[in-house]
């Protein structure tokens, strides 16, 4: 039964996405990283985002990225406290709580063993995750938005994204499994 624990986790994840779509809206997080960087940017350069009553959003920006879609992102940067931003802030908290529940208080030991995760594996996972997120963001979406929420909404691009991700991720992970 332990080998089939992933099935329960997949059902819980799918149910979470379903409830989010049913009650609020589809889950997507990468835009909020842009909002966070915009908050930092606007603290350094106070003139990067200004009010503009002529626009529907009420804001404009000297930065083309913040200004696209009639300043919608600029408005989110000026008023970041919303469902999406709180959701992103809670991701590390949820991960930490998941760790506490699953490990039952055991401490993490980093050892060089094929059955244990090493620091090198963490670094490689971080870099590859960053590249995946960066590529999805360049395409105008995010990994969770394209794959999970997109598929739940029967979006063709969501299915294509999932197929491409797994078509590359599985062979690459098999190729590098014993090299890390």
C-alpha cells in the first residue's frame, strides 16, 4: 500500500484544484512572483508605477511589462493583498506543515546515499524548477496554470504543455538518475 500513496496524494491535489476553481478561480502563481518583484522595484524606483485616471486599471507604468493589459499588473503591484498573493505566500507554510506531518518531527539528515536526497540534488531540482517556471512565464502563463488548471478547464494548451513537460522530464530524469 505504501507504493500507492501517490494515488491518494494525486486525488487530494486534484480535489484541491477543483475546489479552488469551483469557489474562487483557477490556480496560477507565477504572476504573483512578478507582483513581488514589482513591489521591490517600485520601492527602489518610486516613479515606475503612477496613477492614471484615464485607464480602467487606474495605473500606468514606465516598465512595459507592468504596463501591459492596460496596467493590470501595475495595479496588482500597488494593491498586492488579494487571493493570489496570499495563496503564494502560503505555499512555503503548506510545504513546511506537510514536512512536519510526514516526518513526524524527524530531523533532515543530508547523506550521500542513493536512497537519500543530497544537497546537489536540491540544487539541481531548484535550477530545473526555475527553468521550467521561467519558460512557462515567458509563454505567458505558469506551470500550475497551464497544466493543472488548464487541463481542468479542458484547455488544449494545458494538455499540450503537460505532454511536453512529461515527454522531456521522464527521459531526462532517467538519464540523470545515477549521475547526481
